[in-house]
C-alpha cells in the first residue's frame, strides 16, 4: 500500500483519545512511507491525522471542494492540495488516489464516505481494503446495525466481510496489507430490492 485515504471528522470529538489516535495513525503512515489522502482540512481529526504525517516527514494529499475551503479551513502545509467542485468529485478523487481506505470517528459525512466506498466495493467498482479503526468502541453500535442488516436479510455476510475492524493501528494496517476481497454476489433477487 503506497497511499491510504482516511475519512474522519472535522471535529475532535469529546474524548482526547480520538485526536491522539488520529495523530498516531498519521505518524505510522509517515513511518511506513504511505501517503495520506484525506479531505484537506487543518481542523479536527482531519487536521490531527495530517499533522501526524507532516511532523514525521510524510506526504499528504488533501482534496477539498471549493465551497469548503473557508468552512473547513484548508491545511496550508500539505504536499498537495486538490480543489474540486463538489463533494462527489472529492470522494472520486480520494478513492482514485488511494490503495486502501481507513475510517476514524466522525459524523454524517464520515459515515457517508465509508458507506459509499463499501457500496462501490460491493458492486465491484474497486477491490481496495476498507478498514475501521474502532477507537474506544466508537463504532460498536454501527457494527451491531450491520449485524442487524444481515439478520433481517438486507446484507449478505460476504458484503459485511468487506469491512476490516480493528482497535489497534498496527494490526489494522497489517490486516489491510494482506487483504483479499471476498467474492460478492451481485445477483439481486426480488426480496433484496
């Protein structure tokens, strides 16, 4: 893996561990010479992961829509900052510039990015590993919902298995580096529509 896109919050959350883990992920990416691709902001967890990379001599590509340049306050010291016209274009560019995807804690935008990448993988539009760093159990409830989707027949196990879940940074990167995408069945029956 030469580059990883990280989806995460523009806020810091209520616990210091969220920001600490974001910075630690950035540090680890720099140490492993993996380029960070992210949303381009200098605030929140987004800023923390970028700082972790930059302070340790790594490379960072930010991708930010024009209308968010002032709202999210674009990071001024990135290796590369790509300005795009829309959120959709932002996700497309971030996905194209990365070899893998990691999701840290965040809000609606973070979840939307995660689920779009999962959907694209399920549909065979990419083969990249998708990881969740489940810091302090942040995603426990979401993982229960994903299990509920399987229980009620809306999600097949092989599609749920597209997600690599870890609480440890090193373990997450290790699992992602050896990832082989499970075979997903694209046949849709009338019960699944």
